[in-house]
């Protein structure tokens, strides 16, 4: 045994086989000399009825004094009842974020989420979470790691907030599944970016241009039919895309949807939409209204033909979901109240429909302007007396 100092460590030469030098002052503090000559500081102790060793680090980057200080911490923890070796083994066995991301998608998302949500969650995990945090152990992820990822996406605040939401669900499950047991969700108190809700509505001229393009879309009749139904019903894309003939009740004038974003619902539709449905040819062996290229399936890719059709209409920034907003806008202009619009759109909560309240205010303002102008005319009219 010798006192481990810079001089004694540098004097230790390789012998072709592994050996140890033990410090004569701090019991359990030692130096492992590998056959290659590599020298590693370590702490040795007895825990759980057996001898354990914890590597502190290599000589060179770590000085003997630094290694001694670190060894004292480990040995002190042992005297207080903890086991640094067991902690090291636990860290080695802990699941990485990449592994946990796969488990999250396979065991939770696949069983509990709708297909559209599965797609979005898979996109968040595979494109953003795994590339940034994949190599970290789940138990090692801190709030600082989450903040760094979130802030790195500040140019796309909506996407940044969606990823933060997915991460929060993941860490809640990590606690439930026992993958992380500290009771801390590192996403808590991470401030989300302010999102400005986009509200885009088609003007009469834009509707006319889009209608002309849809009438001339001979090469993409299925996509044109899908968009036409979205315009006339106010339904969500997934509801029309996966619409089956069995769901269409021509007699009652409704779509009986067994599953939607808000669960099963009955969607009333007008005669114009029913006429479009009546003109669609049915294909034997295919239960879907908007059919795809694969036999027996619906049209799965609507985005590409939509981009082509909207470009022809000069509506390059128009999103498919904006068609639903336009439906609500027209409803308000025709005098429907927010409660009625919520029922037509299938909103589960009043707050969701409330986003269209300003349109109602605009309509009231127009009415107020019309009334005041009429009264002003009467005020300014010459009296017959």
C-alpha cells in the first residue's frame, strides 16, 4: 500500500497483467493499472454482503486529489447506508428515451389513440424527441433538457407545444410504469408558447374559383368529391375521408358516424350535400364513399391532390381545415347562433365554438350600422310641415 499521489501513480508501470494500488490513508481508494498501462481511479467497498467497485475516472483528465475527493464521497455514502454500485447498475439498466419512445408508441398510443393521433404522436417521437433526447436515460432527463428542446423549436410554436404535450404524457406514463420513480415530470412548469389561432374563411369570389376548379377536376374526381363534401357539411377531413355508405342516412338527412374526434355522433347535412352523395357511383366491394386506388379502401392521400387543386384556384395558403371554418362563417352570416353551429360541427365543448363569436359580433355590427344609417336618413329627411 502507498499513498496515491501524482508521483506514485506515474511511477506505476504496466506489467502485462492487471494490478491494483491501494491508498494507505483512505481505505477503499485505489488505482487499477490495466495490462495496456491505462490507469483508472476507483473506490472499493462492501455493500449487500459483497465487494463492489465504482470507477471514478482515468488518470490524466482526473488528478489524484480530485479522485480522492470523489472516492471520499462514495465511501461516505456507503457508511450512511447507500450503495453507489447498485446505483451504477441501475443506471446501466435504465431505459433510454429512444427505447421508451418505442414502448410508448407500441403499448400506449397504438391501444388508446385514434389513427390520426397515432400518426401525430409517432411523428413527434420519431422526428423530434428521439433525435434530441434518444440517448439519454429516462431517469436522467431534466427540465433543462426539455426547455432546450422546446426553445429549439420556437420558430414553430405550435409544433413545439405539441411535442411538449407528448413528452408530458410520456413522463406521466414513465412514472405509472415504474420506469421513472422520482415523481417528477420534467415537463411541468415549462411555459408553452402563445399560439395565434389561424382563422381563414373563403370569400364568395374564392368559393367561386374553388368551385370552378372542382368542376373541372376530371383527373382527380375522388379528391374533388371529398373537398366538395367538406365544403357542404363542415365535417372534419377524417370523417369524410373514412365515410362509409352504411353511415349515410338519406331518409333522415344525416351522417351516423360511429367514431369521430368527439366520439360517436349524428351529423345533420343539407340537401346539397345529399345530392352530391346521391351522384357518387358506388363500387362493388368497397364500403367507402370516397374511394382510393387500393381495392376496397378509401382515398388515404388527400393532401397532394388538394395542393394541386388549390393552386389552380390561386388559393396557395388555404388549408383543408379552413373549409370547416368557412362553413361556420356562412352559418353565422345566415343567422345561426353559436349553439346551433356547435351542434352542426360536432363540438363537444361550447368553448370550441366560441372562437367564432367575433364573426357573430361582425354580423351584429353590420346590422347596427344598417339600422343607424336608416335612422339617420329619417332624421335628415325634410319634414312635410
